[in-house]
């Protein structure tokens, strides 16, 4: 078993907590922490004990919020009083989630960057004064220098931080107003077919070919494949562990996945042989676009592989719950955002409907002894009331076994 990596320090306001001992043998996410705070040019211990990073963050926030002003250096009336305090504590809680594998490094870096931009303009605003007008001013200023999607994400991060602190009663008990930002969708929404996916893969080389192959055979997100390590692949149990935005999930090792894994670089930490940042930054924006052009396939994004997997599972008759669980989604999300109905799907559905209708009609005609098709009741006595057949009762649709007993 590899040694557990010591968690990074947690900074909450003027307090800093460090993992000094651990982890516990029965739970590798629990460490012994020591939290110190600066006072009169020296540091004193505010708290020490066992816990996960997230638990320690909440403990320290509670202690600092309850401590009198004289106990804290330059800490006015509690731990969270300004937007900057809020964002620092929230990022600290996200770091704790990162350490236990409940948040991806990519997601953490995005939230941390969003918090930095928010703190630059709203950091000194008291939480009691944070209103819609101030948030609209922030939006307008940021739109002059950043893309609308970026500004929308930053405001969304602010609401997430507010909700986190509100759940722990560290901010006023009210909803944070929602400020709208018009975002123009520019992503490629085309759903490729499985043959088109493999045609594109044939045009790729090296790590890009490996990434595309894994996306096709697993339906995973590009970030999940970017973070995949050799240690996440468990050949003995026949599964691999994916680190998704909703946490860890297991994916079975099919023959196709095993074949793609043979393309991996055994001398590197990551099977794709490069870094997660390079995969995220260069795969969709550059390499995948060129491969689509060479394969004469309509351009699609890295998420196109995921949508193709959803379509394949649905057309193969896999039930919705199983397919959604395999891909790390809720059934509602999978059907709303990933499933695309093609002309072939419509034609197949129409053929099935016509065949089913013909079969029912043929059975009804046979049961009625060959009643002419232009009869006012082409269904004959397939649908009969008990009153007509047996002298009373309500009408019902007879099952095939009922027809056997009435012949």
C-alpha cells in the first residue's frame, strides 16, 4: 500500500491548520491537526485534534466565529464578515474535499481562480451589504475584460460559497440574488455515430489517440480520462476508477477498454503519457478538430464521444438507470442533455409501431373468425363487454389466455 499523502494546510481567516500526525490506520482521510493563530507577533494554538480536512475547516470556522475580538488579531467580530472572508473559508473547504477525492484538481483550480477575481472587486464588501446592485456592478465591470461564460461562472461560484456558509449559519439567512449574464452557446453539439468516432480515432496519434479511444469505449468525460492513473486500473477486479465531478465511480474493464489500454504509456504516471493540463487544453481545441477534418466528419467536441456512448447504450436496449449509473449521471440529465434522436431512431420506432399494430390487428381478425376489414368494429369481439358475452359486468380488454377459453 502506498503511503498516504499529507494534506495541505488549511487557512481560515488568520488561523492556519496543519496535519502534524497520521493518518489513522482504519481511515486514511483522518489526520491529527494543529491549528494556530497569530497574536502579538507570536503564534498560539487555537485547536488540535483528529478529523478530515473538511471537518477541521468547520471546527475552526466555528471557533473563530465564537471567539471574542481580543482573542483574534485583526479579526473583527467573527471569522466571516466580508466577501473575502467568505471566499477564503469556502476555498479552504474545497481544498479539504480535494484531499479526500471528493473534488477534482481541475474543479478546485477553477473555483480558486473564480474566488480570486471575486475578491479583487468584492472582497471588502461586508456580507450584510452584499446586494444585487453590487453584484450587477461587478458583472458589468468584468464583462469589459472577460468572456460572458467566465463572468457567469464566477457569479455562480459566489452563490455556491454563500450557500455553503449559509448551511453552517455563518452568513445571513437569505438567498443571494441571481444576476443574469447572457451567454452565447458556441460549443459543438453534434452527436457523432460510433463509426464516425473510430474514423476520427484513426486520424489521431500518440496520447491523443489513447484519450479518444478511452472516451469512445467508456463514455467518460475528458477530465476523467486526463486524470486517470495506472494505479486506478484494477486488472484483478476487472474495473477502473474514474474521478468525476460527482466523485469517484467504478467502470468495468470491457474487452474494448482493455485493448485501448494497451496503447498506453507504461513508463508514465498517466496512461496517456502526458499531463492532465495538456489533455484538457489541446485535445478538443486543436487535435480533435484537425482529426475531424481529416476523417471528413462533422466537427464535434470531446463531449461528442460521451453523447455517442449514450446513444449506443439506448439503441442497444440498456435500461436508462443502468446507462446513467455507468456514465455518472442521473437519468434525467442523461436524457435531457446527451440523448439525441436521429432519423434512423424515428424510422426504427415507426417500423416497430407498425409491426405491433399489424400483429394486434391480425390477432383480432383471427379471433373474430375473419371479420371483414370494413366492419364497423374491426376489432370484433376482442373487446367485448361481459354484458354482451356473459350477460352483465363491465367491458375489458381480453388477454390471449381469455381468447383460448372462449373459443
